[in-house]
């Protein structure tokens, strides 16, 4: 690993990358007086605020269909997440293989979109001070450049990470409460259009009410009530007190779920770190051969990581050990098992980087 | 905007320092009999802070109130006792809070923006039952709120609108209290070049007061042998999880190793604890444990992460009453082992 390097000029950096040919290239999000000094003597001046959304941290239903495990002792293999011990030899040393997946990346993009909305309207980040990147593998990075936020320490960043996740949000502190109006108990709470989590919580409740009532922990009677409600009509009136059989505890429970649906599932470790190394945009990701690249906000919706981040041209012959079906550009590939194939270089590189194939020379 | 009465209430303001400077008094001149109320008040402030943890906000002599404050700080910096400085900063900041919370929004806004450089907007918003007077810029809010532990100060429980946090008038005063505390702590930490002769006896008396109210500085020694009963719920849970062969994430492992090393557990014992982990590798574990212990790599000995960090990363587990009073699992251990072994005072005076 080559670390603690600084470059005054992009062309020098480019030269160094061409000399070293690194599989992975990272840069520090921190600003230092002396970037090349030893860690304690660098003189920390600040760090950009960064967010990482990675499929590794998302609970997508498709994972069992594309991730695999292998027992290191007896070689038994299986699909999905690895069991704790090998069912055959009871050994506990497992090797896991993950795979790129459209559904996982779509979910990551959705989380990124939620994050952006929170950054713009709650944190007040100017769109011009923010950049979005595809990581070249399983997720997206968002970098915020702001002199005001740069100087924040770990504790302050932790608060921001908690905010984005809606962590330990207490609906009562957002004034979801039971009040006594002339001897009648009435539930009051946040309203649509209120700033921050208040309005978002109500929007989340709208989402939550379309889900299966049983999964939300509602009673059969409450589920029946929900089914007869017209959701759109419902939010036109002060709804907290107008649903029969819905008391404060039910609303609190639904509010917490609503916040969960609207929160952005970021990796807290990345955001709180003030010395973070993060993938350098414009370089190849050594796990996939795909490009780590900036995605302009207005292009995020249509961005297709498996079409837009391909870096290699031409064709290559490889011997594939074993690979599931996958899509790159508009083409479907595989599944392959112990076969020699001629592939577009981008597809061959993915298999090589994932160690599913070997080059045929 | 500010009257002399304001300077007496808030002697930490830059205007108050300016006022004192303009009087052009030297420390020696203060030995004149007409200034004895100033020196007495300076000593009084210290004694009130040390004995009661509060400095009174009743003002009888405005001049003495303004002039005594820098002298209290000077004496404290000469005494050089960290515990006393903290206690004084806390007591003075509480005094400031009690006075600030009674001010009208205009004055609060003026002090916040001129002395603490806050970016503050006047607001006239009622949400639910609460009336918000101000919106404070996010960095200013966080800078102070991270020291406050009630859930209402956690960012997810706040109204955050385009980079500004809604706060009530009382909350503005409370956040300013934090600013005052840091400012005073910083101020009493500066060491003057020489001890003015006049203050010599006052400094000695202040030293006496520190011993009288805070006792001699004692260092409580942790038990030689680690006491499992004194470990916090999170650490016990981590140990149980490993025992049961459950997977423990990186932050949990780091917490466990750094905690145990810091309370004096031997490296071998720490390594052994990780054996049931599904991905256990003795060589790797030993390397990492030695790294955390400061024997390898950057040679930094790592301390245990703060409770707030553990909460963020989901390591915090079933906090109990002691957890309410501490911010780091090591303090939990310190406090509980002290009770269990019946040694030393129950609580360390700040």
C-alpha cells in the first residue's frame, strides 16, 4: 500500500497512477497542513462531509440469489448468506462471494435520493456544493463541500449521521401527544409541510399505511379500519385524531416505522470519520473493473451503473470457473461453468476482478 | 445596546474586557483600599463556585462585579488546578444561563452574534405547543449541543430547516451557557508570565479553598485484577455474544478489546476471548490486540469509544442507571468497581 502521498499537479498524480497501476485508488477527504507528514504531524484542518451508501449495508431480498458461500475446510458451497457453521463438516470458517445486482443498486440509488432530499431541504446544502459518485461496485458516495461543515469534529458528524438515519427519533419530542381539550382526549402531532422530520414523518405515515397492516403490528380491527380509509382524503384533515381505534401508542409505533422508511441508510462509520480515505473518482474499482465516476444530480434517475461506468473496449478470451447470470450494457451474460468464452473486455474484466475467471493467453 | 448593568451580569463579554482595559488599572493599583471590594468579590466568586457549584447572580456593586471576573480567572490560572478551573467555569456559566434566560430576544441575539459569532435568525414560529424565537445555524448548534445529553438535544429530535435548527429562547440561553463554559475554561487556562505580588496571598488562599472544598487530588486506582461484575452491560453483552458463537461486528470487537486492555486485562486473555468467533485467526487477533494496546503500528494506545459512538454503531446494549451518569464504558467500570471494592469517594468531584 502506498500512503501519505501529495500531488501539487493533476498531471503528476496521473503519472504516479500510470507508474504504480494500482488496483484501487483512494484520496483523503481531510485537509492537512502537511499531507505527507506522519499521521500525528499532518496538522488536520478539516474534512469534507461524506456519505456512503453501499448494498452491503442494505437488506435487499435478492441477496440470497446472487451471494454465495464456501466452507474453507471441506469446500461445501451454498447460495445466499453463509451459515454460521458448515452443515457438512461443522467447521466455522466461511468464504463469502458477493455479486453485482441491479436490484441492490437500485435500492442504493433510492437511498441516495432520500439522502439528497434531506441534505438539500434540512441541512441546507447548496446543490452546487455537493457531488454524487458511483463507487464502481455496490453503491454511491455523496461528498459535501462546505467551509462551515468542514471543521466539524467526530461528535458533530455523528449527530448528522444520526439525523439522516432518523436514529432514536422520539415522536413525542416532535410533539406527537395526547392532549385534553375540554374533557376530550385528542391526539395532536406534526403536519404535512412542516420542516425537517416533522413533515417527513407524516409523508412516511402515508407510505406506511399502504403496507400490509399485519406487518406493521396492527390489530385485525385496526387493519380493517385502514383498508376502508381513502389515503388521500385522509391526509386532508387533521388525521391524528380521526381514525377509530388508533391511540397514541399505535401512532407512535407507526411514526417510528414511517421515519425508518424515509431515512437514508448510510454507513455511519464513513460519515463520522474525519480522516477518511475514499475512492478517487475517475479511477477503476479493482473489485469490478468499473469506473468510479461522478453522476450529475439531474442524471441520477436514468444513470445505469452497468451501462454507464464501463471502461474497457475490445474483446477478451477467458476461462470462467463459475459465474451467475449478469447484465452489462444491454447484454446478458452467463451463467457459466468451467468454460472458455470470448467476451467483451468489460465483462471479461468483471469476471477476472471477481476471481471467477482466468485469462486465456 | 449593552449597559453597564449588562457588563456586570455578563463579565465574559468582549465589551466587558474592553471596559476593564479602558479603565487602565494595573494589578498593583488594585491594592488601594477602595478596590478591596473587587478583590473580595474575586475571591467570593471562587469560593461560591468551589463550595456550591454556583456563583450568585445578585449584583450589588456593578464595578466590583465587572472587575472581579478577570481577577478570579487570573487567580485560578495561577493556582493551576484543573478541577477548580472546570468547577469555576461550570458555576459561572450556570450563573450566566440564569440571567440570560430572562433577557429579551433582542439582547440574546446581540450577545450571541457579537460574542459567540453565532449565525442566528429571528423566528416567530409556533409548532405544536412550542414557540420558537430563533433558528440557529447547524454548526453553531452542534458545536454546543454535543455536550448536552438529554434526548431533546439530539439532532433527530430537532426541527432542522435549510441548515438552521429551531430553538426556543430558553434553549438559546442554555446553548450559550455551553459557550460561556468553554470560553472561561480557555481563559483560565492561559498562564500569565509572573505572579503579581499583590495576588500572592490571594492565590495561596485560593489553593486552601480548593483543598477545603474539593479535597486533595486523589487518583483512584483501578483494581489490579479485572472485575467482571463491574463491567457495563454493553461489554458483558459482547462477551456473551462471542461465547455463544454469534458474530460480533468490527466496532463491537474494537470496543471489547480496547475496554479490556484499558482495565488491565492481559493481551493473552483478550485474545483467548475471541476464540469462539466464527472467523477467529489467532495470528490476526493477536496482531490487532497488540495494535490496540499500542505495541504495533502507530504505537498509539487506543482508549475505549465513547457511549455516543457505541449508540450510533448499535453496540450500546440495555443501558442501566449507571449508564445514565457516564459517557464512556471505562467510567462505568471505574465508578462501579469503586462501589464494589468500597474504595475512594463515590463520585469524583469535578
